[in-house]
C-alpha cells in the first residue's frame, strides 16, 4: 500500500466510525424513548385496571338492580292476581248467596 492509500483508508475508517457513532447514538436514543414509553404504559396499567373494575362493578350493580326490579314487578303482579282471584271468589260467593235467596 502506498502512503496515499493509508490516508484514504484512514479517512474512510473515520467516516465509517462517525456513521457508526451516529447510528449507535440514534439507537440508544430510541431505546430511551421505548423505555420511557414502557414506563408510561406500566404506570397506566393500575389506572386502567381500576377503571375496568369500576365498569364491571357498575354493570353488575345495574344487573342486580334490574333483577330486583323484575322480581318486584313479578311479586306485584302475583299480589294483584291473588287479589283479583280473591275478589272473583267473593263475587261468586255473593252471587251464589243471591241465587240461594231467590230460590227460597
């Protein structure tokens, strides 16, 4: 190799090293950004979990309330039907009495 070749190789090596250092710096910056993003995600997990628990609780509460409302309506309908049946029986008994008195 000639003296000029060494100079060319030296310049090329310096340029390559510079490009590698820049690429390494960019890669390290990207790693830092990713770590920060990971930390942000990790810090939001408890809040997301709490929101999920709250939503599930609210849905369960609403379902229980609806179930109680349905039971309440069903019980009210059953009471009303029982009252109507009792009224019909009393009415029939009065009619039978009236018929019995008419026969006499």
